[in-house]
């Protein structure tokens, strides 16, 4: 595998970009080596600057549900381009987007568009505080909700990958307002609510966690959170930036039948363009300016190009529910193949999968929370990652991330992925 151009670009990048990358996990620090610089992507494949081709198992960290450069989305963007890139004024498309989100997502009666998942979660917390008149929030260890100050306490994703226990720049006051609990631990949540009764504005959670690797809620966990939040007057926020429109048309809340008070969205709703959204009950969302007193704004919010891309995929998903059956089949086939290979090799590693998301943990321990995820052998994962990359499989460069598959992944490509997985495991065990 020739990666000369990628090496040259990374050397150049480090002179003008902190760490040579614009998002930390991309730097390959936890897996060894240097990042691969991507030139283009199509369908199920990525192509780097040296012309190497890789089967894509991340799909831009989730948005590319139908694969890369899908004609449906590309055509929508091309049509919108001729009308200009941005207006900073209301458009028909943002109204249509809001109506469609409200139709598809059970908890959302009103929605505000923003430009990233981080913006969405930051705004949702602010609105919950304004609505309740309370200051503290509860989050879960290993859950990542973007890089807002309130969320970088016991955060997952890149913070976990780089081994950063916290981050400078977050004030002690902000840290004091963020209470944390282990994922899947209802008793700890209840004790926090009792100890801070009358002071907790919101509880925010990835209802299916994807930022400490994929971790599923245990039976009754989400239902228990819903009950506790109702009892203590706490706004329940589902961060469905990853899972929204991926695990079902209405996200995890539709799939599992637990309805939060607010929901944050991103990734798929932009069809690959930068976008985010937060929404929920009308009585809460009516606190957002200009209707209410909680201020939030954005020059590029509701950008017409992003709205065009997002509308094209949401309409497709709304009209073609068979997409989810296809994704379910792909995910189930991969998980079954991984288990078969483990059995063949005498391994008992933890394989977590739901729909089109999965993680292969280098740990025999069942993964129920962040502490469990941290039992993974990250050195072995790094060796495995490099073997997979050399053999043309592009994975997330971290043990603590979910993988995301697309409908572009054919049976032949699944079989190829599993063959390479088995060969790579044999090389590192």
C-alpha cells in the first residue's frame, strides 16, 4: 500500500493545523501510524490521495446511510446550487425540513435548525435550563455530546481515544454543574436526583451509546430514566445525532418506544452536509427566541444547500421504509459473521450490534458501560486496525467508536470484510 502522498500531506498539515487534523481522532494517535488523506468516495468505497481503495465502514461517522455520492442527494444539491449558497433569511426548504422532522420523530413538535451536533446539544441544555429555571445537568460517563464545555466531563469519543481525563479550559463552575453517572445505572441516577432535588434541569443521554464504542441500554434502563425525569421534573434529552434516522425513521425513541422531552439531531439530516437540529415539546421549544427568552442564533442555520441535501434523504427514508430492513440485514449478517469467526478462532470478544451500527471490542467482558469498554486491549486493536487498513478496510481509528454501514455494502463486500477481519485477527492474536 503506497501512502506517500498522505505522508507528505500530513507533514504539511502539522505546520498549519493543530496536530495536522481538524478533529482529534483523525490523527491515528491511538492506533499508530499517520492518517490517510482521502481524495474522493463513491458508494461503498473511499479512495486516498495515493489511489488506494478502501471498503468504507464509517461512512463519515454516520451520515452516509445510502453510501457516498448517492445520486439522489447529489442531484438535490446541484439543483440548489444554482440559486446561491446562502441567504441568511427564511426559506421554503427549512419549513419543509421542520415539518418532516416533526412528522418522523415522535418527541418533536417544534424544531430549530443549527449547524452541528455540538450546537444542537449546547442549545438544548440552555433551553432546558431556561425552561426549568434550574442549573445542573446529568450526563453519562463515556457519552459524548459534542465539545461544549458542559459535556467534556467524563466524555467518550475522542476524549476517550486520546486518554484525556478532562480538558483545560472548562471552568470549575461548569464542571460543578455537570453530574455524571455510569451508563445503565438507574440507581446512581436516582441518587443524583435525590441529592440535587430541585436543581437538575436536564438529563442528556445517547439512548444507544456510540462514543465509547457501541453500548446498548439494558432492558428497562431508558424506561426508568423516563420515569425518574417525570417524577423529578427533569427534561429528558435524547442525543440522537448518531442514531436519528439511522436505527429507525424516528430513531431510538421510535424503535424502543421511550419518548424524551427533547431530541438533538445531526449527521443524516444533512445528507453529508454540516447540519444539526434540536427539538421537542412545543411548551419547551416556545422558550427559544424570538418567541421566548432563551437566545440562540446562527448565520448559516437552515442553510439552503444543507436543507436540500437533508430533505432528499429524509423524504427517501420516509417513503421507503424497506431501507431499514436492508440495513438491519447488513448489520445482522456482519454480527453473525464476527461471532462465527470468534468461535472458529477460540475467541470470546464482545460484539455489540444494533441495526447498522456495531463495535468489535477486544475484550471478553460484556460491555454495559464506559468502565467495561475500557477493559479493551487497545494495543491489540491498534495492530488489528493497521492490518485491516493495509488490506483495504477503512475502520474508525479508535476502539471507542461505533462503526456505521450503508446500503451500498453488498453481500460480496460483507464477505470480503469478514475474510480480512479473520486474517487480521489471526495476525494479532
